[in-house]
C-alpha cells in the first residue's frame, strides 16, 4: 500500500479504495509474497472517478472497512481511507474480531462515533508500539492517521528487532 500511495508502481499515487482482508492473498507456503487484489474501485489520487463521485451519499464498499469520511460523503483523502481500512485489518489480525460489529446502521454509527476497545482490553497480548500504530489508523479524523509509508516503516523496524 505504501508503494501504491507513493506512486512507485506507475508514477502516480493510487488509492485502492476497497482495502479489506478478502482482497489480500497470503500464500501459506510463502506469506512474504502476499498479493493485493481487486482494483475495481481504485483510482489515481486527485482524480476521483464518476463511478465513485456519484456514490458519495451512498458509498459502496464493505461497511466494516469504510472510514468515517466515506460515510459522510467526503472521500477527498482516499489515502487516509485506505489507512483506516488497513487499521481494521490489523485490528482483526490481532484480536480475531472486527473493531466495529453489527448491521450496517450500527457499524456506520460506531465508525463515526466510537473508538473500538484496545486489543489489550480484550485480553490480547500486543506489543505497545503495534497497538499504538493500529489504533492510530482507526482515528476518526483523517489528518490524525499515519501515512502508509509511516506504517510500512514501523513494521520494517519492528521486524528487524525480531530477527
């Protein structure tokens, strides 16, 4: 995701816009070769396509992964919506639960108004730095979320400590 947002792959930053666990393939035999799929809702940063712009008041996507600004029809910071969705995936990876549960109406309200419980409050043993970056991804205000580059750097630094 950091490479997509930085424009490394094609010279222009790309917003995935549908980041969720179902769109990440992780081969059992080679998890380091994970693949991001389904770019059907993707777009170049700054060029929101009509098929997305027309749905601003009724956003398309899996509710559990949609950032608060998408629910409000303010999808101008797509990179930060991708970060939010990454935070949902990380939270699920650590806890086995999505941070927001229920029907679509309940999920929408929780995403807009509620901070999910810390994984440590759920009895999950998560490194403090990992917990901090995951919860930062789930911030309500896009400008308070880290960039995917910061997240990638965090995980790279953390991996070097484990080796």
